[in-house]
C-alpha cells in the first residue's frame, strides 16, 4: 500500500495495478523536507497578509448553507475559508486567524509561484502520464490546515461529485505537509469503492446549488486509515469514497491538494460549482 516512486518519476506497473484495483496509492518520500517546508512558509506569509474583511466558512456537513459568491469566485482566486467552530457567539475569532482557517483555495496552483512550481512539476506530469492521461489540466488546488482542536470533519465523498467531466476523469493528489495520523485527522479511504461508480452529483444553476441525491450510507468498518509521514503523496481516484474525521488533537495536519482532469475527449460539466474564467492549460499533450 505504501510505496516509493518508480523510476524517472513515473509509476511502476505494480503501482499502476494497485491504483486501478484499490482506487488510491500512497507514495512515500514524494516531496523532500526543503520543498514542503517552502510551501508551508509561503502559506504562512499569505495568511499573515490576509485581512479577513469577508468571512466565509467551510463545512462539509452544511456545505450548501455556507456557499456564497466569495466561495464561487475562489475558483479563480486565492481565497480563505474559516473553520465552522472558529468563532464565538459574538461572531469573533476565538484564537488567531492562523489557527482558525480551514482551507485556502482554489487557484493557488496558478497564482502563487511556490505552489505553481510543485503543481506543474515534471513529477506530477509523470504520474498522470503513467495513469494514461493524454492532455491533463489542473482544475483546482487547496491548502488544508486541519487545525488543532477545531479541524472539522470531512464527510465521505467522491471528488467526481464536485469536479465532474463527461466522461468522468478527475484525479486527486494529496500531499502531506505534516505527519498525518488518526489523532489529528488523517485520510480514510474505502478501497475499491471507485468501481461502484458515482453516487451523486453537486449541481450549480440559477437557483443555487444542490445535490441530486442524499449521501449514501457507508459501512465505516470497511474504511482504511492512511497514516502517512510528511512528504508522502496520496493519489485518489475521482470516484473513490474518502473522508477525514475531526482533529481533536493539539497538533495540526497541514496538506496541499490538487485535482486534475482529462481534457482529451472529456468535457467540463457546465453545472459544476467551479467555473474558471479561462480554460486551464494542459500540463502536456500527446
């Protein structure tokens, strides 16, 4: 399950086979300490510069209620979203903003040089090439804080629900910037769940946003925890069901996540919540 990167940055046949079978793959030591520390330092500077005049909250449990124009505009910006439990009854932060933000998204990969360097690196392109992508493009990026004590739960979901192409092609790359374990809210995956297809869609139209179906009931005993060291990369199939629990520990669990789609023979769904002003440029084209 946990493996090192194959020759020349691409995946080995066994790694590809595991990903296709299980719907995920963990690559240890994908990023070195110098690289992921630079990403964290860059984010620290962005948070320092952030003046929270517009307060937007992210919660996967009550997602529809918290969506607003600030969230929709984040498709093309670097935007900041607070934890649901970051505020007191007077709507003021309980602690410094650096310990209150849930995530930053969704165009870090295009607008911030340090994140752009990692996201468009030959190593990411090599992974996509190994998995058969012919003209992949990055569609969104997120820096996830999983704050100590208040880091919110992310309910079971499939990325294709929100980032849909026809036919489906979404793939996620989740980089651990800090050690992730059960105590601080590591990822949990439901192996082989990608073979069951997409359970529901998230639509945006003139009337707002909605899910077309209720969240399915999953057998939590079948989920597998992915406890990984900083620098590990998790590859996630767009139809794989995954989640993370609350972080009630005193340690944060920072991660950087990017999602790619195929643009060769796949069309971006016009009813997706995320709509870019300019179509993303492919990492490469065959």
